[in-house]
């Protein structure tokens, strides 16, 4: 991939896909899954304490925390998964061909790994406080699935720090 093209599809802070390239690739992948009558896992993971870290520790610490979360996401997802940074402290995932019975276990382990990430600052160590929403379905559109994952992440935020919500619409 050329440097110019890479900057159009990659987030400059994390190296992950950006929102536009995520949506473009997700449209193709989701349509393929729907043709094969397969479920897709759409997730939104948000760093709930990013604004507080930015306010108390500064931009550099907040950016380091975002990069740490992005690195863990990249490390603990499969090559076939699509991961993107979609806003300052939020990430989107599209996971294909995942057994729906494994989704709860997978995200519980992923959240544990993400929340264990530490960022050293002049005032001590900062950890990410995360909320996540996960939508498993083969119905609707990419926009619908992402919006639903975002709603679930918002619901999780209201439940308290470190919570995640998973909703599965498993169609036979």
C-alpha cells in the first residue's frame, strides 16, 4: 500500500483503520456474511476515563493510553477481523465466523486484557476504564449494527465502569 493510500485508511495515532475505511470494508464483509447466512459480531469499545486522563495527566498520557488499547486490540484479534479507531477514545470491531457461543468468553477475556494495560505518567500509572457493546446478528446494515453496538456500550456505561453489554440475535 502506498504512503498516500495508507494515510487515507489508517488512523495516524494508532495505525488502526479509520472509520471510513472500516465502514467500506465492513460493508463488503457483512454483505458476504449475509449471503452465506452467517452471523457477524460488531463491537464498540470505549475508553470511559479518557477525558479524565486527558484533564489530569495531559494529552500525551491520554494518547499513550489510546495507543496501548489499540495495540492490545490489534494483538488479540484475528487477521480476518477488522479493527478501527472511530473517535478519540472509541474503537469498532467486526469479527466474522465466530461461534456465537464463544462471544461472551472472548469479550470477557479481551476486556480483562485491555483493562490491565498500564500507562506510566509523572503522577503514577493510569489504566483504561472501558465500556463495550457487542451486537451479534446477520440482519440489518453495517450502520444499524454499529449504531446498536454503540447503544449497548452506552447502556454499559450507565451500568458502571468496566461493564459490557452483549446482545445476540442468532438466526438459524
